């Protein structure tokens, strides 16, 4: 079930123009188990099948079979640091990557930025792809937020489940585009911190309303 959802999501990333070739990777924590499903290394989403999704032991980092994505380090680091995270999506989506190459942290320039948690998107300092240093820097830049950028590389988004992490990947790409375009007009006027606090209240009330059964 979980492996099939990972395949579907990784094919969506390509279809939606959020990744090209084998550059993106996705993982999902298996509920109730110390185990993570992650896309394999070097397989294009269009050629990926559920049987090719790799199961990795969360504590040891050892794959139970196959060869996991080269970025398995930051996926596991995020799950170990954050109990609340059920899925991680990594893309080189064009606008988010452009902002990451400028090594910019995105401030609360638009009300939708509050979807990250505190209204900002930190950019982790540059480290080589697949390195333990990149994994550590990603966990720090993410903090308690739902997304971060990786300098000269791309974006990472997280959520309690795969749908939420995928939705955040789309949102981050749209916000990065809006941020970059507003800089062409001389730069956005950022929201005041008390406006961000108010927005967080609105978002929390909206989310709680969505989660109500009645
Ligand atoms: Zn990457």
C-alpha cells in the first residue's frame, strides 16, 4: 500500500514539473514500525514499480533490500528528529531551486507562507549532495517547520502524511516563484510579525475546522 503510494507520488512530481529525471526522492514512515519506505537510487519515476521502493530500518539506516536514494541521510535524520513527520518529499523544482541557488531565506512576504509554521523558509548552507553534512544541515534548517531550501540544490517538504508533504512541495514552488517575481519589482513588503501571529491563529482555526467530524 505505502510503496504504491510512493510510486504514484513520485510520478506526480514529474507530471507536475516539480522534478526531472531521477532528481526527486520521496519517503514515508510506516505507521507503528521503525521503518521507512523510500524511492530507490537511480530509477526514473516512470520506470518505478512498488516492488522497487526500498524499505530502510529507521534506527540503523540499513536497507532491508535494494539501494535507497542517495539522500536517505536527510530523510532518516528528519524522522529521527521529528516524531510528527510521516512523509518527506525532496524536489529540484525550478523556482524553489532558483531561490536556493541565490541562497536566500524566504521571509513572510505572503500570507500563505504561514503554512511553513512560522512564515519563513530557511535555506540550509551548501553541502555536497548525499553527504552527512547535508543531512545534518537539513534537519537544522527545517527545525519545526514543514519545509526548507537547500543551497544550490532544491527544496525539502514534510508533513504528517504523504498528501500533506506533496501539497507542501507544490505550495513551496508557487511561493518561491511569487517571491522571485516580487524581487523583480523591487522586493516584497514583508508581513509584520504580529500579522504572522494572527495568520497562525486563522490557519489553526481553519485546520481544526477541517478536522472536525461534524
Ligand atoms: Zn536533490
